[in-house]
C-alpha cells in the first residue's frame, strides 16, 4: 500500500489482522463483501451529536428572529447553488 497516511495504513493493518486476511486484496474483498462501515469511537460520536444539536438549536434561534423569507435553511443552501453554476 503506497501513498497512504500513516494513521490510515495503521488502521488497515489492524483490520487485516482482525479479519484474518493474508493479502491486501483479501482484505479489500472482505470489506466489499461485508459492506462494513467504519465505526466511530463513542467519543467522536458524542462530539458529532453535540455539534448537530448545537447547530439545530442555533438554526431555531436565528430562524425565530429572522424577519420575512427566505428561511435560514434556504439562505444556507443559496451559496452552494452558486458554486455549481
């Protein structure tokens, strides 16, 4: 495996051993077959949940103080639409 960040290579090596694979291609085949999703640590998952809840709270606060249309969500999406034009 070439040109991979060290932390990713370390994780792939761990998976290779954990799944009992002898070759990289065997590891890839097992990952594809199982459609295994990479799991996040509980700490990272909690951080993400806290961030999402904070964003949703902020959206509600700003939306409640927003005068007229468009909504905060529409305004958030508007710059993204300009990027694709």
